[in-house]
C-alpha cells in the first residue's frame, strides 16, 4: 500500500504538542489591528487547541504526525 500524502495547508497550520494535543494559532491577529483592543490582541497571541471532534478530522489530514 502506498504512503498517504499529508495536506500541505494542514502541515503549516497545526502542530502536535508534547501531550498529544493539536495546537494552532488563532486567527484575526495579522492586519487591521488599530481597531482591536489590547485585551483582544493578548487573547489572540495565545495558542489554541483543537476540540476532540475537530482533532479526528485534522489527524486524517496529517497522518504520520500523531
């Protein structure tokens, strides 16, 4: 059986943490920043983790990482 190809977009956006969770960067922190509050920008800097149902979908896109 052939190897599965990883989804190029998913490879760039998701990382597996040491505990096995899938980590990603939050959106809306790249441009049009003047209207966003400092509190909101602090929240957006922190990494986020996928919920269990979404995790199953992403694991299929990046098969050899988990």
